[in-house]
């Protein structure tokens, strides 16, 4: 079986690429480098549509917010929200940092500026502020999001802000000596606000906001990694999150919204079975964890041992990949696979269910720092396949012009026409792209699975 090859190589960054994200329903790919430059690539033409310097220092993360905003997080201790609509692109430069020699680039309009702590290289995490709705940041239409970043003074604590108000609404204090927070994910699981965090000592934890109270409860604490956690990503439905570290382990963790309830060991009469250390569901009455979240004391029943609660400690699955230094872990939008960027210049694709390695993407000659999956909405794959069946390929003499027309079979001429440009745009929006950015400033674009 032939090794996969990249669909395209995008060149333009002058320094190593630290962040990548597909934005505007896959119309654009946004990338950020160590010098603070952002490039916005048109995926239909594979050319830059907007270039500007967003930060005075390295960019840690880029995310799209809705269809008209981009969030950048730099090591200059600033998190910026940019307004960047289609019509705004014409006012920005398209010359890459590799070729630029003139005056400073014009910038898009800045909507929000948030001062944050970036001493520990921890990128921000964000989610829509819509309890009970499992929407992504790219799909947000509410206009309000939550942003998680390390605390300004205590590197092991995490602050949660609301945008666009820029108000700090929560501070999560993990407790213990775990070192700095290294990577974060924030999401709503049903109506529970959940924060997942990876720390300097290899610990991964889950914190859940107690309902009707400004109090955070640690529901999971797993020490599977022996080295600092480099990245993690959570399943969109909140069923699990996966972490990678400076060691060679990939670990799949649960996201419990309550503590586990244990039945203590008791003296049992002959011919009966004693159950010990067995996780069971919380009782319907306000005892155990129910009492904890209801703010009531646990009930005392004479002659019956009291149920005890404790933090979940065991991961779902651990895989030793034999390859250390995998970062920028990202789960695909359909939840089936995830990818990592490796210090060994490899992009690896794994199955989320089994953690089995499915593909190794080899092209870069130096370390890969950023990986991103295109966000394809549920059902879009079937629509895309049906669309492809309806279209004829344009003749080779017409491929060179963006206005070449593709006619649908069985239809009168002009009844259902699509230009080559439209077909390229449709392909860009409905492909599960994998983008990878490396130390040499080059981007590889892959179409697999």
C-alpha cells in the first residue's frame, strides 16, 4: 500500500508555525507563527487572502469564532478578538512574511483585548456560553463565549472569562502540587460546565461547576503521564478527552460530572457475596453525591454502611505509542479519529475508540508543532458524495479557467451548472482536511479518511 502524500504544500511563513485552525466553514485556513504573523489561506485557490502581524511575540493558538471573528493568543500576554468578514479581506495584505519587505501590514478591526498569562505556554480554550447545547466555537451564534486561561498570578490555577464582556467569572484552583497548567479544554456536558486540564507533572484532571453555586468540584484526577502534558482535546459530546505528553503515552480519560460512589466492605453472613470498591450510580435520594451537589448532609441509616464518594482516578485506556513528544492533539468533528503533531516530523492519526495508530503522514523534515482537522458538519459527507455523483468533470481544456462550466448529466444545458471555482469551493468545504505546520514554516495539507 502506497504511503499517503500531501494534497498541497503551502509556503509563506518565515518562522515555525505554532497554530492552525480551519475557519468560516472550511473556506479558510488560519495559521500563526513564532513571529506573531497570521496568514489566512483560501482553500479553493490555496493562496493567502489576508496576512497581518497579530502579536509581537509567538502565537500560541488560533480559533475561529462564528463566521466573522478570529481569536488569536500570543506570548505577548494578550488574547485578541479580530473582526474579519469576507469584505474585510480586500483591505488587508496578501504578501507572505517570507516575501514582505515594505511597511507594516494593515490589521483587521480589533473587537476585544484580554490581558492573560502566557508564561507557561498554555494556549486558551473556549466554548459557546450556551448550557445544554453542544455547539462548537465555530458554530456559535449566541454572541457569548467562555474562555479559559491560566491565572495571572498562580500558574496552576485557571481563570474563566466571558466574552465580549471580558469579565472574569470563575477561578478554578486545582489544589495539590501539580505544577503549571499546560493545556486546557472547556465545554458544556448537558448543563454542566466542565473544565479539563493537563499539568506540568503529568496529571490530568476534570473540574465541574456545581449547579446553583459558584463552586468547582474535582471529579477526575489521573496520573497516567510521567512527563508534562503537552495537549488534550475533548469529545464534542463530553464523553471523554484524550491527552498526549512529552512521554510516549496517549491516554483516553473519562469526563464524569459527579464523583464515583463506592459501597464499603461489610461483614456478610455465610453464602452471600461481599461487594467492594464497586462503582455504582448515585441513589435517587439526596445521599452520597446527591447530598454533595444538593448542599445537604448525607442521610444516616442505622445498620447500613454509609456510601462513600471519591474522585475518579482510572483512565479509560492507555496506549504506549513508542513515540515521545506528540502535541497539538485534535479530535475530528465526527469523533472517529484524532491526530497529533510530532517532534519527529510525523503527523499521526489514531482511532479514538481503540487508540490504534491508523496512519503516519510523512513529508516534513523537521518537527511538526501544529495540527488541525477541518470541521465537517454531521451529514455533510453524504451530501458531498451525492453532489459529486451529480457532477461531470470539466474537460481538461477548461480546468485552467475559474469560469469553466460543469453541466449535470441528464439536465438541459444551463439547468444545473457549476463552475470549476464552485466545485473547488465545494470540495474545500466538505473535505476532512488535515493541516500540519512545522518548524520550517511550511504547511502540509492532507486528505485522508
